[in-house]
C-alpha cells in the first residue's frame, strides 16, 4: 500500500472590508494624483501632440491642435538637422561603458574601511550636486584658449607652450569635451549606487573566498560581479537614458555648435519647442517620441544582454 499524501490545508483568502479598501486607496491617492498631473497626463498629451499640427500661428490664435497623423515624423525623417542630432545622441552612448566601468572601479576602492575614506566618497559626489551654471563657468575656464587645460598640456610639452587651442570651438574636439563634462557630473552618482550594492554583499562570502585562497581579482569576478548584476543593469539603463537626453551641458557650453557637432536630439526638441518664433510643439513632441522609442529599444537590449549573461534566466 502506498502511503497517502497529507492533504494541504487551504489557506483562507484574506477578506478586506470596504473601510480597509477605502483607507488603502486614501493613502495612495496623493501620490496617484501627483503622478497623474505631472507624469501620466503630460506623457499622454505630449504623445498626442506628436501626431498633430500645433504651434506658431495656430498656438498664437488659441486654436486646438490639428490631427495630421504621421506628417511630423516624415518631416523629421527628411530633416538633416534631426538626423545629425539623433546621430550625436547615439554616439553619446560611447560614454556609458566607460562611465560604468570607472564608477564601479572607484566604488570598489572607496568601499574599504580606511581613514579619511568618507571624505573621498563625498568629494566624488560633489559634481552631482553642483549646479550646471557653476559647472559651465568652471569648465569654460578649463577649455578656454588661455585656460588650464592648454596650460597643463604646454607644461607637459604635449602641445607647444603658449598654444591657444579652443576645445569648444573646434568641431573635432567639442563633442568629446562636452562628453567629459557629462562624465564628470554623472560619475559620483553611479559610484554611490554601486557603493550601495557593494555594501549589500554579505561579508561571509568574501571571507570564505579568502580562506579558499582566491585573490582579489578572482573574488571580484566570482563574487562581486555576479551579485552586482541587478545594480549594474540599473546603472546601465539609467546612464543609457541619460546619454540620450543630454541637454544642459550642450546648452550652456556650446549651444549645439560648432557646426552642429554637439547638437543632440533633445537640443532639437528644445529648440523647436522654445527657441525662435515658431514654437512648433507638434514637431518637438514627435522628436521626443522618437528619442523615447530609441531609449526603449536600448533598454530592451540591456535586459536581453543581462538575461543571456545569467544563462537565459530572467
């Protein structure tokens, strides 16, 4: 005779009174109202505007948006300036792996309990909370023809002393100069995220690996990286989206020049919506939708890459 399996007791379903339900939604209501007003509604209305003609004379006369379907997207596809801007934004993605590798490496270093380490953690984070106006003044001083960068390169005899090279005025160097400012501003933010992930790794795993004779490099690849994959994915997603929506650095340092070499997709959106006299909100919204779709596709690529590195598991 086979032994009968014990019957599992059915868990009673939790029943909530109407009062409990209303109370729960009452606590959620303030956040939901704010999200609806400042996130969901602007997102839905902005997406709708991308398929309409709205701006210029129509906006000045107080007329409602006029539905024109995909006409704005056809205009974007035929606009060389938008193609250049979108290409610059995609090229900006070069910064993502460099930024992630550098911030993770420094996070590992500052995770050690050494005297004065708290100062270094705070110092790396200072650029994150520095206003873009102040940062622009500082970096303009660095990149100026008579600035500190030219002086330092002259002292090191990399360029002739007394050379006056305008890093932001040359179309070959302006893009990379602005990208360095973006790197400087975002480095501390991702370092803090990685530092939080590192401090969540159980110390027992590191101690066991040390007892097994694993060196620091092997411990990093065998313990730190696998356990940090969720944090690495988060930081990769955030930095990818941030790279596609770079605007402030470009606006205050070069305004898209010289010769549109630093003109990004979000700069195109900003200029069409708020600069000049057209105020073409429909075309600007359509351009914003294109950037959003590119960001969504790159996010999917990030998820798939990390899923494959986990052996196919989600």
